[in-house]
C-alpha cells in the first residue's frame, strides 16, 4: 500500500505529545490533557487493528515496507512487519491507552509531562518492533530508556532516583556491546539491512562474538538471571502505569530481539550457546519463583514472577522447535496482558490504602467482590490455568522443550508448580482470610474506569485461552520459515 502506515503508527504518539507540550498545565486543564492523549492512543490502536486485518498471513516476507535513505551509504530508515512483529505492535497500541486511563488516581502532579513521556515511549516501542535495519532498531531500542528513566525517576516512590539510575545503567551498559556488534556487521557485510543479512548470512568465524554482544543487551532487558536485579527495584518504585509498560512491553523487546536477530542472523552461534540459554532459563524459572514465594511486597512478587515467566520465553525460543518458538511468542503476548492486569490490580488497592504490603490486606472478598473476582482471573492466568492465554504459551513451550531436551523440560515444569504456589499464596493472603484491618471496611470497589480497564484485559486473556487460532495463524508461517532458514544455514556450514 502507498500510505506509510508504519510511520504513521510510529509518529502519531509523538505528534500527540507535541500537541500536549503546547497545552498549558493548569487547574481544570487535566481533563483536556487526558482526552488528547487518550484520543491519540486509541486512534493508533485502531490503525494497528487495520494493519492486522490487511496483513497477509500466507507469507513470511516483511510487509508494508518503507525504505528511505537516512544517512547515505550507511543508514536506511527501513521499517516493515512480519507475523511475529505485528502482534507486538498491537500489544503496544492496546496497552498504552489503558495506561493513560489508569492515571486518573495515581498521578497527582505534572500529569501533562507524564503523558508526554508515555506517548513518546509508545513511538519508540512501535519503532523497535517495526525496524528492519539494525541501526534503526538500536536507536529505537535505546531511546525507549529515556522516557522510562524519567517516569521512574520523577513519578516513582521514595527510592525512585536509585531505581531509575540502576535501571538506566544496567540496560545501557548491556547495549554498548550490541552497538559495537552492529558496526562490526556493517564492516563485515557492508549492510545493516536485516532482509539482506538474512539472504547473505554472516561468516561463521564472527558469529560467536557477535551473538554474545547481542546477548549482553537482550539478557539484561529480558531480564535473565543473574542480571535481573534491576527489575524488582524498578517495578516497586515506578508508578502503576510505568510498571505496566515496563512489564507488558519493554521486557518483550528483548525476547523479540532473540527471535529476530540471535536466531535469524547467528544460527550457528545460537546452536553453540543453546546450553547456556537453557541453564540460565531454568535457573531463572526455579530460583526467582522461590524468591517470589518469600516476598511481602505485592509488586515485588509480581516482578519476580515476570523474571520466571520470561525464563520460559527464552527456553522456548532456543528449543528451535515450532511449538517452542510459537509458545514463546504467545507467552510474551499473554504475559503482556496478564502482568499489566496484575500491576493494575495492585495499583487499585494501593491508591486506596497507600500500601503494597501483603500483610496490610486480607478479607477483601467481603468488601470489594468485583475486584476479587477479576484479581482471581488474572492470578489463575498467571499460573497457566487451562482456558486462559497463560496456559497456551506455557504448554507449547514445554512441548517444544520435551522434544529438544527432556531433562531441561522436566526441571522447567517444576516452575509451573512454583508459579501456582506463589500466585495462590498471594491471592489467599490478600483476598481471603479475616478482615483484620479496620481501614479495609471503608474501601471502595472498582470504579467505572478501573472496571473498564481490567475488563478490557480480561477479555483477550479468556478469548485467546479458549481460541488461540488468530495468534497461531499470524505467526505460523513466519516461525516455520525462520526454522527452515536456520536449519538450512546450519546444514550449509
């Protein structure tokens, strides 16, 4: 199509942010500011749905490609989507308007600036999933750090500055080697165009070092054990909307990077380092699940659960089995929805009680039943109950893992049991039991905006749990061709 639909998706949130910049923030203006931001993100979501409808699922080729010279002879602004990236774009455009609606109660000061940061971050995140050039990918990938750094550092909790700098330094330092690797790839091949690199391949003698350079960035962003320690601090201190974007979208950029670049560009190195990925993934699944069981802060528990769930994702990707990779993609989409919902449920009670400690609560089912029912759904989706999207992803990942390495799959399966333990233990302490805290008797159930947000997340979690076919059909051809390309490259080397 002639219309630059991907550039529109990338630029529209930034245009909305510029529009907000010229609206003076004063008393009585907050509604206008929110409506402008919400309108921008809803329009972007509708454009992304049109993109999905117009997408041809029968081919693995990149579609809606836009290719323009940026710096002659070095960087081309090249964007496009395939079956893998389009789902992450839709996830991004779906979650962002819900974040904007959620700020009603949580952001009390500098609302305009906060919404500008969210809108600019949406542009960068869509850019990451659209980029078909390594340099363009890197620029969007790293630029996303800046608005999240500001969101944590300005609107976060008591230790916000420490957490913001820890987040920034971990993720930035991890990406320095990736930049060196991108420059090296240009020096070796003369291009940074991903499609061309898939076709010509990269010499085997360079692959191991280049794979490790990309891994240094993706491992931190995922985050994989042992470079995961920035995540709990960032989540605890970030405002609710910041935690939602961090868990639902930002963590997925690294998983997407593993699929797009580690498997696609470095097939031989991916085979060599698969045991390393398996080891780190299994440790993340078991170790961080045990840590989650010990947490007294609800946000920190959910943060550690994110590390465990992303451990399943990296495990599935490197099985190099159809079910494993498809399961990893579906697990990332599901985790984006479920983790967003869980952080929002914590935000609901935090706005009322100003405490994230589990011990503050108990017996909520008798005073806020609507909240308790939705919280139960999200907790069950997180532990992978059949009938929820969480089950589909984990089941396919374990199927792929059993095909590739029986022992690794058996050990990873223990994580499913531990996931059930910490989520049910959390739910029992918060929702059931005696209502001992007198302040909880005055707590109000979900208001209209909270009920709307959580219902919007509950719907796809249940829909894709019972009918994952739209997701599988979108990614199937792209994953099949990725595996075939990978096997062909291995055989030829």
